[in-house]
C-alpha cells in the first residue's frame, strides 16, 4: 500500500469521525431553548384541558397528579430516548384532542373501567404500529369523517370562550385579545401570553386564589383496570382513532415535511407500548406530537438539520423534571378561575378545531357523512351509556356508505 493510499484512508476515517453524531458536540443553545419553549407551550394550554378532563371524571388531587406524572414521564422518556436513538427530533406528548374527548365522556364511566379503556387503546395502537396496519386504518376511514369527529369533540371548547363572557367579560375579552395580538406577531408564544395576561386580569378583577402546596415529588397512584364493553366502545375506540389519525399521522407528517424519514413502526410501536405500561397510573396515551414538534424541527432549533435531535432530547429531560413535580402544577392550575380555564382551553384548541373543521369539509363528495358526524358528536348524546364520539363516527360512516355506494 502506498503512502498516498494510506493518507487517503486516514483522511476518509477522519471525515467519518467528524460527521459521526456526538451529543456533546451537537449540543447548542438554540436547541436547548427550543426544548424549553416546547415545554412551555405544552404545559400552558393543553394541561388545562387535562385538568378539565380530570375534573369531569371527579378525580381527586392524588389521581390527577398521577395522571400528569404518567403522561409527562412517558413523553419525557420517549422524546429523550427516541431522539437519541434515531438522531431525529422526535417529540411526543399526551393527546390534547384525546383529553378533550375525556372531558365530555370520562365522568360517564367508573374510573377503573376508564383505565381499562386506556390500556386497551394502548394495546391496539401498539399492534397497529408494529405490524404496519397503521397506514391501512388511516386509509380505510374517510379523513373527512375522522376530522368531523374531532371537530365535534372540540366544538364545546371553542364555544366555551364566548359562553363565559357573562361571568367575567373583562377577563375573557382581555385574554382573547392578548392571544390574537401574540398570534399576529409571535404565534408560538400565543397561548403562554394569553395565560399570563389572563392570570394578571384575574388577579385584578375576579381574584386569583392560588395555593402552592404539595411541592414534593409525585407519588404515582396505581389503579387496577377493569373492562366494560361500554367503556371499550365509548372510550377506547374513539381514543384509538384520535391517537392514530389526529396525533400520530400529523406527527409523522411534521417529521417528513422537515426532511426526516421516520420509522413509523418504531415510533408508534414504542409510544404505544409505553402507553400500555403507564395506563394503570392514569395515562390515556402517549403519542407523536405535531404542534410542539414543529418547534423542535424548525431551523430555529438549529440551522443544521442533523443537530436538531438535541432539541428533542432537551424536551424529554424537561418533561421528566417538570412531570416529577406535577403536584405543584395541579395546585397551581386548579386555583385558576373557571372563566380563565375556559378561555385558555379554547384558544389552545383553536388551531386544532380550525384544522379539523377544514379537513371535514375538504372532501366535497363526503361532506354529508362529515356533517352528520360533526353534529352527532357535538350533540353530546350518550345512548346505551356510550359517548357521542362513537355515535358520531358510526352515523357518519353509515351516512357515507348509504350515499356513496353505487347502485347495482
């Protein structure tokens, strides 16, 4: 071997070493700050929806804190480990639309049966993920009907912004105006700005009775699951569809749009498997994030796409830290006035409602089924003890098939 060939091999080895990912070398301030912003957005608006769902299910403070611990630890572990393993900014979170579904239906079932539904949903998501059936399910159900079901679930939250005007008009209008102003100039900070403005207005008008107790680490509460057919149909089925169609599908889309090639079997399988393990502690599921993922996959996280995975790892670490002290969050947010919670929950879900409503009406031939799905879901009906999301889906599919099936 000549000296020239030896030098070329050495240079090639040096080049490979330079481009080999290294967490220490790839760490940047911009990526770490993106993780911090992601956590701030995730815990400002969506957490209010989780607390509203816990209140609808009549959960005490210990079970509510356990729920927040479970979804935070699950999101933290998956964001940290999957980002590190794949060298991709994988951001996971609890499903905000799923929590919105629980607001309208959790109180209709015994808590143990709800835990059983969470576990069953996690198992189904895992199976669909690892077997590759995920894409087939998404293609089987018309997207307009799935979006209409989600829009029907979110409708009451958007309406809640304005139905709370009569109780605290200054608070509601001021908070909503702050949201619109921030949305105009700094969209990613719109929900935190609205929350801060609303808290200040609440303190000045209706009062802000905050009680910061329970500052220690959360003690998770283990609940033995029970299984009932009504909870399986009314909770597990809609949660599964929302998780797959409204969380994991957009989450994968964000990664692909940013130039990555995510392994959907790995990501959906791992998040679904961890959802099964955490379900007895109150977690309704861990999913790929879409809105907060856009923060960590953007050039603002780092100009080099290969180094943005640090933002995902940063998000995971912060999830673990904040979630371990979820009792503080519970006592903090439960002290907020009802009108403020209604406004923050509404503006936090405004983008989701807008997207789902647009998706529901985008397919003109299937609009009849989508409209029936939306109206039935938004009605809040619960025949046979099964929530309106299932009936909306069923009636919408029936309408779609009745009108779209070809004549012999």
